[in-house]
C-alpha cells in the first residue's frame, strides 16, 4: 500500500506525532534507568517497624501531677452575679438585756439582695507550680418592712443600720498549688476580707479578717483527687480552726462525680455533656461584719457574726465558648446572726462554745427563706 500524506487531516497528523514522541521518550528513559542501576545498586527501603518498641530517651525531666482531674467543673476566672433571698423574719434581741438600747422585736424582711463579683487570675502556671491571685466583692441589702413600734418600745438600732446600710465584703485571695511528684501535692488558700456596714468610704485596713487553708493531697489517677488539712475560717460567722477533707472524683463514664471541700461545701455532680452540668449539695457562707457606720457601735467594737447554710441545686452551661451561665436555687438556713464585742481589742475565741462561756451582746435569729442566684462567668479553657 502506498502512503499518501495528503489523505490525512491535521488532527490525525497531530495524534501521530504525539504517539511517536511518547514512544521515543519511554525508550530513552528505559535506557537511562538501566545505566543508573548498573552503576548504582538499589538502596533497600528502611523498615520503620523496627522502632515500634523503642521508648523515648530519658531526659531527666521530673513529672508532676495536675491540679485538675477529668470531668471537674471549669474554673471560674471572672464572674458577676445577683443574689436574692425571699421574705423571712428577723428576731432581734436587746443589747445585753438592756431595753434602753433597743427593744427585742420581730421584723419582717421583704427580701435581701445584692451584687456579687469575683475573679481569679493566674500569676504563675508551670508544671511544678501554679499560683493564682483573686478579688471578690459581695453585698447584702435588707428590705425591712416599716413597722409601727408599740408604745414603750425603742426601735432596735441594728435593724435601722441594716435597712439603711446593709452589709458588704470585699477582699483579696490567693491560691498556690505545689506538686511534689506525679501523685502528691500541697494546696494553700488564703484571703484577707474587709467586712462591715461601710459604703464607698472604706473602713481602715486594721479591720481586715484573715482566712487560710492548707491541704496535703493525693492524685492517684486522672479521675480522683483527695486530701486532708486544716483551715482558719469565718464561714460560720466567727473565727474557728477546723480540719478539712477534700475529695474530687469522676466516674469512668464521666457522668457522675463529686466536688467536696468538707465542711465548707460538698456537691454531687451530674454531667449531661461537656457544656451542661448539674450539681446538688450545700455551701457554708459567712463572715464577721464590723458595725462601723454608727460611731457608738464603733466605740464598743461590735461585730455581727453572720453564718448560714445554703442547700442548693446548681445548673451550669456554656453560652458560648468560655462564657458560662450559672443558676442556683435552694434553701438558706440561718446558722448564726449574733452581735459580739471584742475583748481588749481581740475577738473572743469561742471554738463552737467550748472555750468561752461569755454571753453575746445580742442573740438573734432569722427564719429560713428560699433563695436564688444567677451569674455570668468567664471560665478557664
């Protein structure tokens, strides 16, 4: 057969040229590859499986336990909230049974309300040391119903002061977590609080109340943490030194757990998911409040020893990322609301009534209302 190029169209010519070029290229590459193999023998591929059983080299770095365990509620860095107590009765006694200083009387408190603020900021965060500093501000205003005082009665000045000025607490606190190794640690918490009936004009620093707690703890696993220690506290309204027990735990399914620092607080935790948690338990609240605004009280060194137990349910959830909402409601039980006097400039150390039988200036009592608290918090990652 004779070949006639004129019978081919342009597309056929282009296709033929491409096939010819490809064939020549493959032939040349094959020759080069054969030459290279003859000059340079093939290198064996490395078998990385031989390193499967090799551990990391010892570097001498010491391992330390973490201050947290799995499933624990997120730590609140900054929070602002509102506290509300429903109606209750306030039974106020006289000063040392002297009716001239105010008659014993029962007052109706419509409600008690106040703003609460707290913050905890990391200062040092290392594997071998965690140090935080914080501040807090709590206030309680008393909406006491006006009542006509019977003839012969003298209005109780404590009720007048509470209705007019309320009570406030502000202070600084610090927390230090010092691990010794992978399982054992020391936890210290300390605070200095200024508590009284002051307003924007603060009381002198000499009226500060100091609290502290020291716990020696063990973290045997990622889900358990416990410890024992001693605390100097005003949580029941007056100075006491008490033993404390810490127990934080999360089960294997990360559904149930506990967050306990007994006797200050204890809660059972139910984790719905990582962004929703429910708690049931109690917390002790209290402080010793200086009666400062009234110069007569100031001269007599009088203080209100306020302590209460809050039985509560708490729901916490993430609104967005690290912004969390906390809502709690429950029953406020009065533990103490007495007025005491300093002795030689010092508090009378009663040790739950075991070391002193000196009477209080006033022995008062409050009935127990329902309460509600809501707060917005920025939590740690």
